[in-house]
C-alpha cells in the first residue's frame, strides 16, 4: 500500500513542478509523499488496535527506508555516513511535526489544513518575499541573489516571490479538497478491505484545476529532466508489492540495499534512523 503513496509524485509531475512551482528536489518528493502517507495513517488508526498499530508502523518503515534509499542515491556512494544520519534525523523531525500539524488541522478547519500544507509542502512560500516587499528594487535583488547563493529553493523557482502568490490560494484549495475527498473515500472502505490492501487508488491533487493533465505532465517531466537535482524513482519491478500483514515486510528493502552495497561499497544497509510510531518520533542511531 505504500507504493500507492510513493507513485503519486511520479504521476503528478506536471501539477507539482509546473502548476505548483515546487522545486524538483528530494525535499519536495518527501513532503508530497508524506502527505499521502499521512492520509493512509488516518485510516489505519481507525482499524482494530491489533492491526492498526502494525499497519501504521510498517507504513512508516517503508516510507523511511524508501526515503533513505533515495537519499543515498542522490548523495552518492561516497557521502559520509554522518551526513546521511543527520539528514534522516531531520526528516524524522519533519515527519513528526507535519503529522501533528495535519492531525490537528484535520479536526479543526479547512483554513488550518491549508496552513499546514502551506508550511510543509510549500515551505511557507512567500513569507520571506513578503518581509522584503518594502525594500527597494536594488535591495530586493541583492537579497534574492544572496538567497540563491544559499540554495534557497524558494529563490530558485520563478514566480515563487510576492508577484507569484496570486495562485497560492487556488492551489491550497486544491490540496485541501483533495485531502478531504480522500479521507471520505478511505473512510467508506471496510476494515476487511483495508486489511487486505484493497483501498483503491488516490485521485489527483490537481484534478480540481486540470481535468486533462496530459500536457501538464509532459511539462513536469521536462522540468525534472532539465533540473540538475537528481530525483530517484523506485519502480514496481524493483520493489514489488508486499503482503500487507507482514510484520517484516520492510526487510525487502534491506535486501535491496545489500545488493546495492555489493555493487557500491559506499551504500550501507538502510538503517540510519528507526522510527517508532508508538512514541511519535522515538529513534535509534
């Protein structure tokens, strides 16, 4: 079932990178995938306790093992292990905070949910630019150049400043509508079907604004190909679907990592961070 979450970024490249103007980076993949992982956890937590805890834990295990595999692929086999571990701990903290934010927002209001998406998926787009709106054109350009040198993703995306914020409310509305729609859909699926993995497929976040997304997806793929930032995709033949009730299903990824390690000694087993959903962020290094 995790594969349904992981494939969303691939299936909505146009909406994410062209329409939403998000940078084609690992961070964008992580937050967009995390949004759908959270959707599944909301349904899993409604299962009987004997199943719910296991399903949530295994979903998070799959998510972070996938994230670490992709991270190692982006950084390369010569990346020091301490950097991998530090980054994984940071991702753990982001997951922890975003999960709490989405949980609170889901039972509060659509405005809160939109704010949570804005902070996490859009990285509070426009906040820095808004603070700089009273600067002169020369001062603003110097500030923007400095942010580009610091690899600020917001500064690197055309139209992400104040002048490009007019589309943000419409985009956030689309995200919130998608989340509400999917929560209702998942809630209508019986526990028996969820346990058996029969949960259907997620709809498109961008469907509200773009019913026909073929052209948009081509633009999104072109954006990724022209970017110098590597985004690694895990294909279905590489990671086949696993039995949903398997307590150790995530070990398949460790097997994959061992195979990679044999080809590239710099790739160790995917075990930099262990997530314990019972404590909402307990980890071991």
